[in-house]
């Protein structure tokens, strides 16, 4: 047995357990770290040093948050009520000079950093009714925990200009949220709802949510988008989501 891995006194079973503990790290990370370890630590101490080094410098990379704005892809849906989730993502992109420069997993997304947090900003490109497909694929690929997902979408039951944060809930007839619940397998995920109100005249709801906001509502809409983006930033900065809820639900 290679003495640099702990000496010949280590049993095969113990070595197997130790090797399995590194499974969460990528091969390049392990190899790079091990070269550095051999230079920095005597052979008999190299294994414990390697474990400490990896946990300190690489383990945190696995943890990241994902903010999802729901909407429909394509120019014809820009600025429609149903795309206000996209608008919040756009606001965050504009504030920080970020770009959705990756297209995969049935969505457009960005990988960024904010206050030491690794972050995914996602706009599913599946059309609203299949949004959960994209969210699930991104979560699986980047190993995002459910507690680190935040979904943003429009809500007919809130007046235009209002936002509400929740840690769980049903879909309320929203097909994008219905798809998200189906693919995540739970109703317990963080969300920000932005009010779009209900139609004053008897028009089909589909036509209403796929319509644009009137000029008279522009100020209210922009304020709600700004508040939603502020809430996202508070959460990313490390504030507990319950505290963020208390701040922005009042």
C-alpha cells in the first residue's frame, strides 16, 4: 500500500470507507489537492490533511442557491402579466451586470456569486405549463437542495403592485407552479408571488395574463419588481427567509 495514503497499517476496509468519503468531490479537485498535500504534510499525516483541505476549499462549492422566474419564452410574451417572474430575474441581471449566458436544461440561466453565495438565475424556456421540467433538471445537475430554491411568479389574487413571500403552498390554479410542484414532488418550496390583479371586465383569464400591463399600472408594477428583487438579495445575503418574509409581507 502506498505509505502516502496513511501507511501499511490501514486495513482495506478502512481505506475503502475513507475513499468513499471523497465521492462528493470531483477528480480534478482531489488530484490537485493531493499534490498540494504531499508538499505540505508528512506522508503519515497526509490523509487527514487532505480531508481537511478538501472540506475547507472545495466542499462549499457544492452548495448554491437557485432563483427561478416563471414565464413564457419569446418576444411576443415580453412584458406580459404572466412573465413578471422573468422581469424580476431581468431586474437582478441589470442591477449586477449579469447575463443569462448559458442555455441548457430547457432554460436560460446564469451562474453567479452574491455575498459569498453561489447562485443560479433561471428562466425556464419550456413555456409556463412545463416549467418544472427545467427546474428539476437544473437542481439535479447542480445538486441544489430544495431549501435553496426560490420561485417567482404572477398571482391573480393579489392586487397589482403587491408581493407576498411564502415557504410553501398550493398552485392556486397557476400551471407553472403546478408543474413545479409535480416535478419537485412537494409544495414546500420558497416562492415570491407578484400581484397582477384580476380583470375588471369579463375576459378569459388566459387572455388577461397574456396581456401587457396598462400604463396606469406601470409605477405599481415596477415597484413590486423592485421589492421582489430586494427580497431576493436579502435572502442571498444570508438573511433567514422567514425574516425576509416579515420584512416584505408587511
